[in-house]
């Protein structure tokens, strides 16, 4: 049986992101490519490829031409996914309205949003999610899951007694918050730009059921200024 074209594009995108112009990437990058074959279905393959690209970018500095080319390819793949009728309720595009998630997301950024699979797999620490309550919508990062104790000490965030590694924050970020135990069915979220974000520090925890999507990657602009 012929492999679905979308799955082939996802594999090629991951290989390009990991290897660039080289014949082989790093040891962990090659492991990402190898584990791609364990995915099932086109949508799972796309999610794995996008997650791999995100991990690759965080792990090492990538030359600008590779970063731009990769974003272009990811945007094409994302548009292909959205254009397939069967995925009409599985993915979408969201507009980031504010600077509360800087520097990861800038005002006006378009992000590809997974609307479906997170309901089966669950949320993870560090996920960027879209939360909708009545007429209000927030885009925030998941810091605490049910059962977690979240607190702040000396300007840093601790979860269950351990300091969180928040390499996505602006330099010299100071976070102040009260200790909270996250109840079942709830999540604790923060914006990355702590001084500009209204989040669980002021609004309290949010119901997991209020999450309407999980951000996969920034689609536009393809060439960001950050």
C-alpha cells in the first residue's frame, strides 16, 4: 500500500530540520528520525515532525537560512493539513492577540493549533494552550497539572519543590506568585512575559475542559524578527 503523501512530507520536513545540509544529524536528532517510523497515521506523523523541529531549535543554534527554510516547509505542511476536509475539526489557525507570550509568540503571530489529539493524549508541562471561557480567550503555557504544587521563590517558579527550567523566558525575568495546589480537572498556566501577562496568578486555575487547542508551531510570519 502506498504511503500517504502527507506522511512522506512530514518525514522529509523532519529530516531537513535535523540534518540541514549534512548527511547526518546529531545522535539524538537521528533518534528522532528513527522514532518517526513508530508513529501511526498522517496526523501523528505531522505532530511528531513538528515536535522534533521544536526540540531541534531549542537544543542548538540553527543557521538563519535553515531556520527560514524550515518555517516555510512547516507552514506548507500545516496548510496542507488544514486543507484536508477530514481534519477540519482537528486543526486550525489561531491569532496571538498580545505580547503576553513573548518571546515565544509575538502579537499578530499565527499559530497552528491542535484541536483534537490533546484530548486523547492529555496535556504536558510546557504546552502552550488556547483557553476559552465564554467570550474570553487566552494563550498561555501549562505550568501545573492536577496534583502539582506550584509556588514562587526568589523570583523563580517551583513545581513540587523543584525549580522549573524556563529557558523560554526573557532574561532576568522575575515571577511572583502564591503557592497553589492544582485540583483535579484543573491546570495552572502562566504567560512567558510575566510582567505583561494576566494568568493563573490573578485568575486562578482553569478547567482542562476550557482548553480548546494546543499550539504546535508558529506558522506566520515565516521569517520572525525575534
